């Protein structure tokens, strides 16, 4: 075309140089660091941002170590760690039944959930009983909880979702199920978008996915969400995030878990990602 | 001479190997999906799977009826809209439009084929769903929007293949009809269309198969509620959308996972059936 071939070649070479220069940024191995090797972790996508960040910082501190983290879902994580395919299985749900045999659980963070509605919904809060009735499909109009004459549209997650399990357990008290008529989306992000654009919609998301500019979070039993409210034991909906190992962790895996649980990492990074540090106690 | 023969033989061997490999891969998929799926019936009765409307795997309820009905209804709506429109468009393009317009229209309809399904789904979700909710009520998500999106997606298939079918009709019989005093409309309706019927039917069947198997676009606008269709504008689910929603997070080897495999096997069976049907229909056309 119009561009002379030599100039095109130059552009390609420059681009290649840029790309390749990225590869060299990691300094050389440190002979004095006893920690070396590779560990892999997989599982929960809710926990993925936290696990990836931990891996990144850990690798910066220990140059001879590689930590590979991938998603795939909680069940996959549990399955893979149980079969020995990975060193750490990330999960939002505790392992149960056969899967739990031989697995050691490590709680690494507290994940609060928020109840979100369309930004123009005038309702500010619900009691847990009202919320449960709405999710079960017993209350179908916002009028019944002091809102406008508008049909309720529940937006839920698929039955294999750990978030859904948490809501069923904490809000419904394990009794009954979220109405099958509810719309179902397969990720936190999609629930948020659906609620954002649908008047009358109500849904639940991990606190780390909540965006105040897009949706409105409801107060529950008169409590507005905050980390402090979670720690004071006033916020009713939260779950633990787990990292599972097969047997007691040793060596590198142990070191990585210790790092994730260290006050330094917990205080500095965990709350930044929307979780509550596990190092703080929830008042009961 | 010898060298030529060796090269010849090697090439033939390589090509045969490729063909065998393709056949093996298809057989392997069928075998794997089928064996995983059919093992479901060790835990769940086929009666429940095919006829129960209750899908609640954590409580061991594996009724896949809502998804089968959902798939059929969505595909039906899509074809009800796209078949008449596509066929009318094909008649216009093949028999009425001037040459330059035909070229333009053909290019335009080919463009549709290249659009990724997630784009169709996204447009459906952000434009059609709110529009339907405001004007027709309900949740907006549902079989109506899914059917509309699919109708647009399969239209080029029907349009293109039907146009080819109409073009392929022997001009001699059309000229004969005109010479006998039939009008242009009578000729198209009574002569051209019946002559092209087998291939038009084949086009519609292929469109059915495409709509039935479409996943992403449907999943984005159907609502994914695992319940039987209640109305045009409330959430339900289809075989494909349910599989994509749950496949990644169900433990392999569990009845839940196998139920999803069984649904996939059903999809596979339907599309194979459609291909056989297309062949049967076209062969019948040749014989007449």
C-alpha cells in the first residue's frame, strides 16, 4: 500500500522490541532465598482477584517462586485440589461430603453480600423477613413494602453458584428456595447490569462488585452496609472465602498461605478489593 | 516414474488419514457425550427427565421439560417470523429486483452471517428487552425477544438458500408458464415456488437447526429461569442456555453434570436428525 515497506518493517520491529522488553522486567533469581518452585491454585472466580493479587505480590517478594492462579468455579477448585491437580483450591463454599475428606480449610477473607435494586427505586431498606418473602416470590409488588406500584423482578444466580447458596442459607434460613420464576444471570457483573437497567429489579452481589453509581444498595433491618457493620456483627449476609489444601500445607504452599493470612496483606489489600480482612473478628 | 507414484501414494495416504481423523473426532464426541449423558439414567428415571417440569438439582429434581419446551418454542417463534420474511425477500431478489439491487442486497445479507452471536445478544438485551417490557409488559426477558433475535440471526440462511433455490429453477418451465398466458405472479406462485420447494424446505430446516443450537444470544435475552414457558415476556430457559449456565460449576460425574450432558446429547441428536431430514427432502426433490 502507500506505506513504504521499510517503514512498515521498522514499525513491526519497534512493536516486537516493546513486547519483548516486557519479558525482561523480572529481575534475576535471588540465590539467597530458600523459597523456590511453582504452586498452582484454581477455583472460585469471586476469590480470583484476591488470589491473583496475592500471587503477584508474593512473586515480587520471592523471585524464585511462581504462583499460577486460575478460575473455573468453586466446585472445580475443590475437585482439583482433592485430586491433587492443584496445590490450592479456592472456594466460596465450604467443602462437604466426600469432597471434604482429606482437605484442610483455610479461611482467607470475609465476603459480604449486598442487596441491590434499580437506582430509581425509592425503597431504602427492607427487613430480612421482607427480603426473604420477596426472594421466595411471596411478595411480588414493591407497594407491599412501602414502594411504588411496581412489579418485583428478582434477579438471581444459577443453582450451582456459591453466592446463591449463601443467600439461601443466610436470608432464607435454609428454608425453601429462591423463586424459580426469578431471572438468572451467571455472574455478579451480569446481575449488576440487569438490575441497573430494569425498574423493579432486586438482586444480590458480592460487595466487591457493588458500584454505587449504577445501582442502589438496600439497608437491611435498618443497617446500612459498611465494613464496620460487618465487623460489629450487624450485617446479616456474608460468607467466608476459603483456600483448601490436601492435607496440612507444607513448604511453599504453607509460605504462600501464611502470606495471604499475614496482617500486612490482609489489612492493606483485602479491604481494598471489597472483602473484609479475616484477621479481624466479627462480634457475635 | 517411480518417484511420481510414491508421491501419489503418500498424498493419498495423508488425505485418507485426515478424513479418517475427522470421522474419528465426530465419533468420539458422540460417544463421549452419549455415554456421559445416558449414565444419568442410572440415578434419574427417564420419565422424570423428559416429562417433569421441576428442575432443582440440589434437591435431586432433574426435570428437563422446561428447557426442551423452551428450545422448541423459541425456535418456532424465530421460524414463524423469519421463514415468511426470508422467503418473500428471496422471491423479490431472485425474480423481481434489478441486477444491481440484487448484488447490493446479497452483500448486505451476507454481512449478517459474519456478526458474532454475542453482538446479537447484546443488542437484544439492551434494546429489545426494555422495549418489550415497556410496551408489552412482563419482564421483557423471554421467548419473544429470544425468538426475534434468532429470527434476525437465521434470516440470511433462509434468504440466501431460498434465493439460490429459486434461481436454480429451469427457466424453460417458467417461460412455458408465461407463454400459456399466466401472469408473473401466477408463474411465481404456481410454477417457480413448487419447483423450488425441496430446496426451500432444506433452507428452513437448516435455519431450524441453527436457531435450535444457538447459545450465547439466547442466553443473554431468555432470562434463564428454569421454569416452563408461562408467557411471551417472562423468563424461561432453553437446552443450550441451561447448559452454558451450569456446565462449568457442576462436579464432573455427578447426576447434575450428567443431566447437562444428556441435554447436550439431545441437542446433538436433533441436529443430526435435521441433517438427515435435509438430505431426505433434497433427494425427494430430485426424484420428482
